C-alpha cells in the first residue's frame, strides 16, 4: 500500500534478488520517461523504495502521483511469478522473519516504532510504522518487538526469526541480562508471554545496517508526526 509522507507518496518493493529489482527499475524508468513524471527512489540489493511528488504543484501529492503509483503497481504485479500469493491474499507461512526497531528523539522524547514481517523468501507481508508519544529508546525498542510479535500471532505464524539492532533487548529477552529498569518489567513480561504462544521464537542481534527496513519505518513515523505538528 502506498503511504502519504512529507517526502511524497511512498512504497517499498521487495524482490528475490538484485537482478529482479534492476529489471523492475528499468521498466519504471521507461514509464517515467513516457509520462515525464520522475520519481525519487533508492535501491539496495533486492529492495526498491519509491517516492512520488509533483514538483510543479508546489511539491504536493496530486492525482498525477496516484496515477503513476497505480501504473508502477501494475509493473510490479506483472513481474510476479504466476500463482504466487501476495500478503493480501490472506495466506501466511508458518515461519517468518520479523525486523523491529524503536527510536526516541531525546531519550526520553518523541518516539516511534517500526516492524516489518517477511516470509522466508523475503517477500514483505506487513510493514508498520507508528508514533508512540514521549518515551525512552528502550521502551520504544520493546514496544516494537511486542507489536511485531502480536502481528505475527494474528497471522497464525508458528515460528518467528526476530531481528533487532538493540543488543540490550536481545540479551534481556534471551535471558542473558537481567532487566534492572523497573519501567521495562511489564513490557518485558508481555514479550515473554507472547513468545510462549509460538512454537519457537529466535531473538537475534543484527547491526543497524541490516535493520534498515524497520529503521526506515521508525523515521517515517517520526517525520510524519513532526511535520504535522511543526506549526
């Protein structure tokens, strides 16, 4: 689903590999040239992120952008293998990858969470960004993990490979570190209760550069909130 952000109409596309991502970008480039409406985009390996905005309308999202978005979606759909089930089909796998992140600008300060659920072939099933309000970085990290696990549970997932760039949270949920901050006890307990509802949950630490999808969701939620309230 395309999302309206302060940088334009936004959507992320995931592919099996770089070759497929590049082929998609080539077709979108042809479309942009034909329509003389050129997107901003970023590509990293199998991920393509696209923003659409109309420059001559004062950098606003217009019907022109929505029409372009629909055309890009058709290109993406036409490149999918026949019979492949999308996230919207209601069919979800037993095992998934869950990337979560939380951030606070101030610590404590304005905070947000982001999580992305992918199947084991790296197809995005859900991409969530949400503003939390004023809280701490650790509370945001835990909330992101809790909400991500809740989403996996609602999908009927049985095994979760959870990836976080917070070493503290990973070590605490794995039992290597004690939770000394009493403010974190309730949400830590909630995560443990959720964990027990799955066949297996693997909590793994990854460097921030390997958690870019969830990190981008956090910043998207914070930027949108700040943009709405800057006046």
